[in-house]
């Protein structure tokens, strides 16, 4: 039961905001701005280094929550919300973990659907929050049947 | 480019219209983000999922939308960026990105953002909160 997993979190994983990965990501979203990729622009900016795009945390590894097995297919991404204390800096280490904050079911056009709310977190080496993000993932009835939820 | 500090409620950032969505765009995003859900890249998988064809990752569109704000990086930063995914984006769709200033409390700017397709239908909608670093030019 997904409901039983509410409150469960993964163990923090150390990630690095890698220059090459940021460049690849910026290219993939069509935002090759020098603040993301040009070292000189980064140095001259108020951050004194390049920064990463706001949706870059998609790239990070947040670790694994015991008991949570979601398929690669059949999920619908309903909502996404980021909150930043400051932009992510290229080259810095970010300690990431994920937590299940809610799960509920609703009747919709496609039968009874499950709504899983995940909160992703990224902290600096001193444990200070850099960003949090909330994702709402919709699990369709077909997938719920498959997973025997 | 106008300074963000000079914007008043009702002003909008300049729209950006994307080129028609291609499969390569989505393959690149899958590789860069690590999201390999096959409904975004492989036709048969999309059809098996009941879709007429592959659809863009919602996060691809959300990632694209943020570039409306990138040129202002010296003035402030995206503090909050929240989106509801409203419609699917198919190959060949032409997406337009929009941001309108809805509220301003001193240096805290709140924008309504959206991405619409060539039929004017919203594919995503949400909000960006963009605080400015420096004291802003006095509003008149």
C-alpha cells in the first residue's frame, strides 16, 4: 500500500553539479545562455561562477525509498513546483534525498487514480537547503492494477 | 531588453516561440535529464499507452519556459516555479512561452507563466516568483 509509505524518505546521495551535464541540459531545453556555460560570464556575474537552470535538479540522483517500486511507464506527471533559496552553482556538491509526503486516490475520467506526492530536497555540505521540489505523480487505474496497489 | 525592476503589473516578458518539436529534441532531453520513459521517444510505446504518438516530457516544456527569465540573472533569481501540466505536446507542435507580471510587492515579482500550442491551447500553466536582489527603481 502506497499510503503506508507516507513519511518515508531516501538516504541522502551526494551529487555534483557537473559542468558538462549542465551544458548538455541547457542545450536540451534550448537555453544555451552564457551564464550557464561560459566560464568568463560566470566569473563576472554576481555568483562568480556559472549557475544551472532552475529545472536542472531533474538530473540528480535522490536515492531510493524502500518499498517504493514505480514503473518506468504509465505514470502521468501532474504538477511540479520548485522552491529555491538561491540558484544552483556549477561545480558544487548537492546532497539530495526524496520523501513521500502524501498519497491519495480520486475518481476521475480514467477510473480510480492514485496521486503520489514526492518532495525532493537538495542541501549544501552544511545541511542548508538549496532547493526543494514537489512532484505530483498520477498513477492510472491500469497501472495500479498491474502493481496490485 | 527592459530591466525587470522597471516592470509594472500587466507587463509581460517577451514571448518566445519554439521551433516545431522534433523527435531529436525529446531524445536529447531524455539523455540530458535521465528520463527515459519510452512514451517520449518510441512510437510503439506511445501507442501502447493509448497515445496517438510520442509526447514531449512535461519537464522539457517546463525547462524551456524558464528561459524567459534567464537574461535577468543579474537582477534576481527564480525562487518559486510551480507548474500544472495541462495538455500534451506532440511532434510538430509549435509552442509559445509566456510570462506576465501579475503582482509586485516591492522587489518580489510574481508572474503567471504558460506555454500554449499552435491552437492556443494551454499545455502548461503556473507561476514564477522572482525576487530582485537590489532595491528597485521607485515605482511611479
